[in-house]
């Protein structure tokens, strides 16, 4: 089994397919399904896979990927807007939880430096589990989702000082003492470490280097690759950025996930961040599932059987402390009762970073190997309790509090009826955008030309790099809340494909489109789009008007002829729509319309001149002004 990679992959996928949908169907969530799959195929289940190290190493990349994507969402402006919650909710949560956990271990006889190390490690919550649960419940924009995100961001950033403090705490402690005393429990010899002032300094230097690199190396590189218009190369670049950021922090002894998070933060205000997110999202989902499976396989039941009562007591104490602290903070910030409970449950488990912090404690000599195994087991078990607690919340608590946790509140920053999205910023899209923007509409542009993106960003227009035909990119641009989407991309078939997708997924949003010719306009009408403009029609009308003037017609007469012709042509376009499938009838209709065009225009001109003669003198002024204005605009 272990020597056959294909067989290992098949077992992982088969266990996932068998158990994850079952867990989803029972209402316990996909995470518990992944954990159960790991237990089933792991060394304490069917023993289909016994060597979990390789899988764990690969699975940790899922956490790395997720932290990079979270970093892309952390814009400085958003952090500043949430500064009150960061200072009042995020930082106190880490300090209070770490202090209470450390206090319990100190009361049990653990030396205070080791107790502090354990408290810091267990104070963090699992970003993978919390964000996965939030996304599945679609509560990202609710009070619960925002509060959870703030606390998780503070925790992720707190990993830097925590990892820097581990060697110092280890140096202050003596030989590591066993937390759970059994015959199997051993203790490592003390490692005489001086106070480590180098790691914090290296952290600062690495962050400064990453900041400069993102500004002067990464962004020009993204621009260069984007101009090639090769999607797989852009995906390769996205993966390279994640791995590169991870390697940078790993090289100075810090967590690879932390490096990925910082890399994402540094690119959060880039116009390419949505395209990066879309390209990495499939990898993140698959690798995160593998991470949860590896956690399930890592649950060492032999360690649990050595002292089940003590382990259960520590597990309940950990979850209880976290729920109490988080519920209290939710009360201070006046969350709804149901939101407070859900917020506390979502963050009640230990973090994947706890494995990193505890391992650093072992390397530094502050934590014994057996204690590391015990604490790692508690971390894994705490992750398994979260889906069960969420299931209990949905089944027993939420109905009593009349909560609807799965329905997000509207985004308060959105101004209904003021948002227009333009797909394609070529010559056609530019004219449309400039006019609408001049009237105060909030314009969002999506284009796959890096040069156009860079240009419009300089003018302060909200831009997204990417293909406007991708539904995930439209979702990222909040297309569901747009008043109108204007399709101005080139290519008739491409326009039809995009319009069809828009009508299927956003039927309530108005759609305006660029039409190539009459036949293309009819196809747009088939899709339910009646707001369109043939791309050369108006310019051709204007040129014909100017040609008539040069041939001896008066300007006003030529313009009235042009207006009559345009109205007649549009009527003919719409009348011929019903005959589009009957070629003979369609050709006959068009031929008859062309033959009658002269008579129609003459009758229309006579009607217009009669209306002008019957109009009062005072009403002729605006028409004269229009004529003068038209002449002056040539």
C-alpha cells in the first residue's frame, strides 16, 4: 500500500466520497466527514495507510493555501474599519484565553514557562475549520462572520510573537515535566538555550523584505505574466507566490502558513487579487479536505487509552474556557444571543497552528515528547467537537432563539441601485463607462488586458483583472447586487455566452450588450436582452449625415433624415425578429423595407415639417438651439 502512490490516492478519494456526503446529509458538516475518513483509513482504523507523515506534509499545504487567500482579503482599509473589534475583541481573546489555560496548567503543577507555552498554543482557534464552517453557512457578511474573521486575523498575526517567545520561555524553564504522569511518559533533557533575540529580528527583516519584494518584484512579475494571456501560467505564478512566501518564513524558522498569510496581505490591494483567488480556490478546497483527513489519521487512540479521564477533562476545560471568553466578548459587543453562541462555538477548538507552536516548544526543550503527543491529541479532538457542537446548535439552540444563522444580513457598504458593472474596457466600453461615471454611478470594470487595468486604476476606478465570462469572478465583483451589467467585450459568440450565463445566474439584474450586427442583435433578443446597440450603427449614421451636408443638404434637414432613418431601421430590426427563422420571409421583408425606404422617409419628413409649422413660435427656440449645438459639436 505505502509503496503504491496511486493506491494511496484512491483510498483517500474513496473514503472522502463515502463519508463526507454522509456527514453532510446527517447535518454534522463536511469537516466531521473528513475527520471520520481519516480515522477509518488511518493506523487506528482499517490501517489502509499507516505512514501519515507524507500525507500530513502535503495536507499542511492546504492550510498554507487558505492562509494566503485569507491574506488577500485583509486590506488595510478593512482592518482600519474594524479597528475597534480588533482592539476590543481579537487581542483580548488571545490574552484572556492564554492566561486562563496557563493558569489551569500552573495549578496542576506545571512550571509557569511551560504553562504559558501551552496557554499560548491552545489560545488560538482553527482558521480552517471556522472559515470552512462560515463559508458553508453563508454568514461571511453577518455580525458573526465579521467577528469571527477579526478574531482569527488577530490570532494569525499573533503567531509571530508567540513563535518568537517560545525559545525564551523554554530557556526560562527547567527540564520539561510530564503533564500527564504515566509509566509511558518520558521527559526530554533540558536544552540550555540562551534568550533568543535573533528570531524576532529576523521576523522584522523578513517582513520588510517581503514588503519591498511585493512592491518592486512580484507586482511587475504579475503584470508581465498577465499580458501573456495564458491562464495556466497565471495559475503557476499564483502557486509559486504561495510557496515562495512560505519558504521565506520557513527559512528563518517560522511557520510556512504565516509566510503565506503575510504574502496574501501584501497583495491584498492588488488589482489581480481576485484572479489569484479564483485560480487557487480549487487547490485550497482539495488540500483542506486532505488536511482534515490527516488530522483524523493523527488521532492517537493509544495515548488516549493511557489516561482517558485526564484527557477528556483537559479537552472540556479548553472548550469551556474558549466558549466563556468568546461569549463574554460577544456580549460586550452586543451580538444577538444566537450570534454570541454561534460565534463562541465556531472558535471553540484549538488551531492548526497549535501543532506548530507545540512542536517549536519540543525543539526548544520546553515541552516533553509525550506531552506533545497528549496535547496534539487534545488539539485534534477539539477540532472534531466543533461540527458536533454546531449540529447541536442548529438542532436545539437556534430554534429556541428564533435565529436564522444561515441567512446573511445585507452588506451595509452596498448602495442599492447605484452599481454598474462593465465587462470589457475597449473603445466601446470606455465610452459607456465615462458617460455613466459622469452621472455618479459606481462603476466596476472587468477586463483581461493588464494595460487597461493599470490605466483605469490610476483614475481611481474599481477594476478586476480577469475574464468576464467566469462566474466566480462576477461573484467576486458582487454582480448579484448590481443594477446593470453591460457586456462590451469583443466577439459575437463570446458576448452571447456571457449574456446567457448572466440571464441564468442573475435573472434580476438588467443586462445591456454590444451587438455585432442585425443577426447578432436577434440572438440577443432570443436571450431576453432588448437593451443593445450595434457597435458601428451610430457612427455610420453620423458619417452619412455629414456626407449629406457635404453633398449640399442643409444640416438640419440632413439630421432629420438621419433620425428618421435610424427610427425606421430600428423598427425594421424588431419587426423582422419574428421572421428570423424563415429565411425566405425574412429576405422578402428586408427587400420590401429597403424598396419602401424612400417613401417612408419622405412621409416622415413631411410629418415632421407639418408638426414644426403648427408649433408656436416660442417652441421653436429649443429646436434652433439643438441645431446650433449639433453644428457646433461636429
